[in-house]
C-alpha cells in the first residue's frame, strides 16, 4: 500500500505549490505551477480567477507524476490573502478578475471613508487601507452591481481566494475565519460579519460566504480532476497564518516573519495595546469549539519585490544582486514605497525614495540598500510589537530571502532578537497540511508540536552607537518618503 499523506495547496501571488506530507512530517513530493499577474492600469493588479484554479490543477498534475494521489487522506489550503473576486452563485462563473492584495485602485475611496477610519479599526482591528478586501468589495459592487440588487438577492458572491478555491474544489460557498478577518468586515469580538462594517462599506451580507473554522471538514472534492471525488478539504489558513501554524506558533514567545514578495510578521497575543502601534489585530485561526486565536500582525508591501524591481532596472536577477551586495550600503537608503507603505506607517501616498547617493555608489551598494530595506522594515515592526506588549523571544524566518545568511545576521543584530531560519521552503503549505491533518485526526496538537523542526539560529550583536546611527539614517529617509 502506498504511504498515506496529507495534500496541501499553497496558492500564492506568483505561483501555486502543492506538497504531500507524511504522518512523521516528511515532505514526500512537491508540485508547482506559475501564475500570471496583470497590471492594466497604474496601481491596478489583477489575476484571472480561472487561471488561479488552473494553476492549482497544473500543480496537482505535477505532483501526481511523483506520487499516487489515491493515497491522499485530505486536503489543506493556504492562500494569498485580501485578494478578492466576484462571481455568480448559480453558475459559479466569475464576474470580475481577482483584484490582488497589491492593487491600489481603491485609494480614491479612502477620501470618502476617512470619517470611518477609527471605527473600522476599533471593530475589525485593521486600518482603513486599500490592501484589505472591504474597499475592493465596495469597488467591485459599485462597478458590477451599483444598485446592490443582485448582491442583496444573493445572486453574487464576494470571496477571497480561499473561498474561490473551496468553491472550485467542492462547490461550497465558505470562507475561513482568519481570511475573513482580513477583509475589514469582521467584528473581532464576535468573529462574525459586522453589521456596522457592512453598512459603512455598503456590502450586503447576502453576498458574503459563511465563515467557517480553520480546522475541520468544509466540503469534499467534486469534479476537480485529477483529484479523486470525496477527498475532504479539512484545513484552510491564510498564507501568513499557515506559516505561523507550521512553526507551532501557538507557543508563547514565538513570532514569524515570512519573506516573500511582501513580508508578514505575526505573533499570537491576547494582550491589547496601550496606544496605536501601527500593527494590525487579526484572527490567526479558529479551532473547533474554541474562540478565535488573536494575533498582532504587520504587513510589509515590498520585500522580495524590491530586489526584483532593482534587478530589472540593472539587468540582473534577484539572486545575482543578493550575491553581489556589498558589506555596507555606505549611507545609501532605499525606501520601497512603490505602492505606498503599510505597517506600521499606513501611508497609501508614500513614495519610493533613494537617498545618500554619491558618485561612488554602485550596484553593490544599491543591492545592499535594497536588502537592508527589508531588514529595517521588519525591525520597525518588531519595535511596534514590543510597544504592544508582545515580546518575541525568537523570530522564526521563512520564505526565499530567509536563505540569505547575511540578511538574517543583520536582522538579528539590528532587531536585537534571535532569528531562527526554517529549513522548509514551503512553510505556508506545511501549515495548511498540519491544519488539514488535524481536521481529520491524522495528527493532534501534541503530535504536531512534537514533529521535528530544525532551525539555523542567528544571535548577532551590534554596538548601540552603530545601531542608532543606522536607524537615524533609515528614519530620516522614511520621513522624506511619507506624505504626512
């Protein structure tokens, strides 16, 4: 008999990855498929809804060349968050493209809703910002159902990517609790859609999916070849949440930083902040029979995207630039405000900026400044977490840039925290697998916590004077880039 496994789908911004995970935690096989982005206008970022589903299918076909899919016990899903699509309930056909989390077309709507910013944050835990789904939902309905007649009748569905995948795989119309909390439409106190927030944004409840636990069977696969019919989908988490789950992030003192196109830093904490720290309050996950697990989170819009942009300008690749980076940026500071700045500044109008240039500045210094911009942004988030009485003892790093030892050493030194780098490239997919296996009894929490996890740790130090000087230059350039 073939070895039984959990199949996990990680649907990301630029690709879909799938993995098969054995009961002892080993990754038995991997599959992947690319996914295109479209930018039809400045600030607009879209994807094809059918293209998203087909990338999932292609990745699973890739996996099936290596492993027998009949040995799968269940499916877990992790997904890019905040991205939104509108589709018809009866036909299942998309009405709109997937509006990406990176999309900024709704910036103009902020002026109309500025009066509600404090109330939105108090209820949802999230600032009023184009990244989150509520403004996208408002824009989509204004464009496709301006009278709200179809959405109020339940004919149209607004769903995040997990909802779209669940519908494509199983026919169910549901959304996972943590993903729902990223829409700015959920009341953190209840874990349900907030009537007041729906009123503020003009979103009929009938157009929204049912909120479900992160763990437990949501539906069964129907007609999604090459997956066998009847295979349960039993765990769903947003990608950042899934990465934290894969690191047994329910343990105290653990924070997670995922270094991808953007970056997400997250740590569980029930502690409220004494004042505004610029962090988001979010639902990390909701287990059956329990209330939502709350977390502090910060979203950084440009991490790997910064290096990719610079590589394109210089006719290189991100990997080559990272290898070429000098030991010091020699005073050059890069503020990656290509689409504004998110946490902890939340300035949608901030600009990208390069400062400290001289005639001796070359590719190596620019590459170091680009990499350092990632480090400094994460450091500002860690400082905000400490202000919020969330005190990470270890920062677990995953994602592509975490493989760069010099970046991780600088992260440890500048943040004054132990950085533990995960050897697993697919942390989000692994977390989805863990959630799904938990949902059918493949594991329990104790078994998940005891799975082997080997990390490469960095305990670096830097003189207080040097740290102060570097942060002075960073924050001075940051002030110039900001719109207020």
